[in-house]
C-alpha cells in the first residue's frame, strides 16, 4: 500500500495498491520534489470516470511505468470531487494550453506548483496522433534535466498569465427584462423542437439549470415558448436512454456513437444530475400537472434513496459506468454491462410474447443500439399508447431479473454541495406528492451535514465518508448549495433551525468568499493559496458556486429582510447581466435567480399548521424563487410569521414583496391564483 491507504476518497483508494508511489495533495509532496529536485506529476480524476480507470489499468498498474515514475517524479493523485479548487486551477491551464480538457487530467509542474506540460489521457502505446505515456514521461524528464531554464521560463509564463487573468464580473448593474429576453432567444436558437434537445452535436448533457430558468421565466411572463422548450427537453430526456427506464435515475450524458445511430448513454450516474433533474421534473409537474413529469420525479427520488443513500443518512456521489460482464464470466468490467439487453435475454426473462412487446416498447433490436448486439432501453415511438398495466408488469419483471447482475461500483463519498442539491429536491418532491418519507430522508441528510461537515464553527468541510470528515475545506458551491437545501427544508418542514443554519453558512460567504464589486470567489480568502484563486461564474454539471450562493443569499434575504444579504445577491448577479444574453446555456442557474429577483421574490407567510392546505398551496405556487414560512407559533423561528396572526382563528396566508403585503387570505384558491399555482 502506498501513501493513499489512509485517505477517505474512494477514487484515491482505488490507487492505494498501485506500484506508483502516489502522494496525496499537500505540502509534503512538493517538499519531497524540492528535496529530490524532480518535477511533480499531478493526476486528477474521479471514481466514476471511465477513462481514469482505463489509464490506471494500462499505466499506473504497470510495474515498468511505475518504476520510471517513482525514479524521476513525485506523483500526486487528486480526486477532483474532493478538491475542485485544485482541479479548476490546473484545468484552466490545460484548456488554455491545449484548447481542450477532460479527465484524467495529467499535469507536470515544478516543485513550486507551476505547470509546464499538460494533457489528459495518454495511452500505453502511441496511437491516433497521441504519444504514449512512457514517451511523455521520458520527454518531460529529458526537458527537466537538459533544458531546465527553458522549462522554468515556460512555467513562469503560464503561471503569470493565469494569475493575471481578469474576469468581467458585471459590476455595471442588474440583469433586467432585456437581458432575460435575449437569453431566452439564445436558448431558442439552440433548441431543436424536432428532437427536443439543445444543440446539434453528438453529445447531449442534461440542461437542468436552463430548464429551471425556462420554467421560472414562464411563471413570471406566461411565455408559452419558454414552457414548450422546458416540456420538450424534459420529454426528450424522459424517453431517451439518458433515463434508466427500469430502475429510474439519469446517466451522465448521451452520445451518438455512429452516424444515424441511437443516442446511447455514458452510464455513470451522478448524484448531482439526479438531484437537479428530480427537482426540475417536480417543478414541471407543479407548472403543468404532467403525469410523465410526476413519474420521472418520483422514480428519480426513489433511485437516489435506494441506490445512493449511505448508512449515515447522506447520499453517495456516484455509480460507476462500468461493471463486471456477468454473461462473459471472465471478470472483465464493461461499460454499461448492468443496463443493456439483447432480444435473447428478453425472451429468457419474459417469454416470446412479452419479449416481442418489450423489444418494440423499449427499442431493443437484433442488431443492437449499443455494442456487441446489445441495446440500451429507451421508449420507442411505436410504444406510445401501450397498455400501462402490461408496461408495469414487464418493467417489474425486467427490473427483478436485472437485480442479480454484478452491480456498478459506488463512490460512497458524501459531497456537501451535491447533498445540498439532493436535500432541496427530496424535500420539495416529498411535499408535492405527499411522500413524507422523502422529506425524512432529506432531513437525515441535512442532519449529517450539520453533524459531520459543519462541526462547531459553521465552516463546511467538502466531503465525508463513513461519517468521518475528509478534512477538505468547503468551496463556494458547498456553501451555496447546502444553504439552498436548508432553505428548501425550512419551507417544507416549518422548522426554523434550517433557516438559522443557512444563515450561518451565508455569513461565511459574505465574510470569506466575497470580493470587490460583489464578485465571488470559489475558494475562501483563508483557504490554501494556489497559483490562482479560482473564480468561475458559469455553470458546469452543477450550478456555478457564484450563482448558487446568489440564489441562497436572495432567498435568505426574503426570509429575514436582511439588506446585507440582498445587496450581496444583487452584486453577484451583475455577472449575469454581462454573460446571460451571450451564454445562456452556461448561466442557467444565474438566469433562474435573476427571474426570482425580478419577481421579488415573493415572501409567503402561512399562519397555520405545517402541511395544511394553505401551506401545501403555497409550496405549489410557481412564483419564481418564492420563499414560504409556515407555523402556528408566531415569529419565533421565522421572521415572516412575526405579527401575522390567523384571522378569526382560521389558517391565514400573507403574500408579500419586500415585506409589503397583499390583504391576508384564508382561501386556498385565492392564494393559488396569487402565486401562479394550478
């Protein structure tokens, strides 16, 4: 076992018995590189990364490659999900130097952390124009020993260029009607109504944050085009192989492997995708009453609880794309093996008649839509109108038959930010569909974050595993997404402690993550100093930390009337005025927060029982970003409830903007109309 044996990251633990003498990221590794006068080789990946596993098997498990690495380098392994700050800084360098990025990320740097050579996956032999990993190692070693001055100049220039980059953080004002209209137009130009997807490339990622913007824009403006795009996108994803048609939950993305072929998934399942999409489909149901949206929201919620929930009550990060091919019986791990079917396998499980039906309904062909004659299940157009009872029976039979297959590995690391997203999704889905068990699971995850990740000082740790903190400082997305989850839980449960915990976290954002002119940084001002302080206001697979924090700050201000938090939210949204119209696909969450800002957001106080008709009606309102406080005990826990009594002893709702309220109502229908509810 090498130095990774005692860490909490499942990804690092996968490399703990490599012959490579791996070091975890830390000052000791760089001190060792200085002592030996060798470069640092930084390898960054994550547990569910298919090509990370490939490179590990091909190179890091090879004794000769490892011996060369150990002799000429100090090798450092980083889990990008534990250290997104390290990943972001060096990925920026990789993309600037090569024009592309990805994982595994391979960076060679000086003992001072200054990068000078970059790449991603390197094969064991040269192919497709790529050098072999051994050629790269030998080339870097040769440059380090024979052209040290040149290497130093390159490293210094790259570091200087990165440090000197300035972000236009949009200090020129708030996004308004014009910017949001232009952003909507930008989305519509990329939307293909025929396929229901954004963009025309062969790879399609779920645009969760963009759909949230579309739903909020429709709720505020009644734009039918925005709603049609949201429905089209959600419908396309629900019918496609992106969604696990048997077990529920979404894969990472889909791609077209051959011209004219079917879209097939990259099979890893990430907590963040499923949390975001669960909430999106629940919000689509809230707006339209779509039965499909209801089904997908609940099946995704049930998948998260069944497959990702940990013994401590949190939610694991991911399921791998690969699993053992049980049919082959040779122990090989194959991408998608757990999920794919052949016509012969359908007949073995269902018999001839139901197998023929299932093949047509799920698009299973003799040629196959994936690899080696296998097909990924998706809803074929020919299956529309099928008998729902027969579909349910066939689906249950196939799911039961799939259960004994070797399962994909699970990265059971608990990431604070992604658990915050899951808490919000499960709390709201449970409230909408009368599933108190989902609200309870959300509450248990929140309890874990407070108990293990927050400790005694309200500073968040990024990760934990088996109830033990990973010891890595939380980044901005952790604070923003966990606060978002706590605020959603407060609105659903009526427990004001969650509002208080959100306030603790957002005060840290104000104190340690906020810069001049309202700009935000992804790392705290007292975090480890890297060659650049990471800062990115654009969405990736999850909402940007910048706009996640802005949304939570805005909601907290609506709950409490805090001008400091509202001012910080408005300052942060200046970047959306600058970027939103130009890049709406990468600023979806910021645009959604801007919709809430333009709508108020509305503050709803329900003086009455938690879970009662008025409370449920308030939660089902579509007004963008509306906050809800409910309870019968006055304003002790929720400032919104202060001095807002029940009228004539009946539960009463108050709808306000900036703490200026409409006339109170005891009528659920009137409340629904005032909040855009159905």
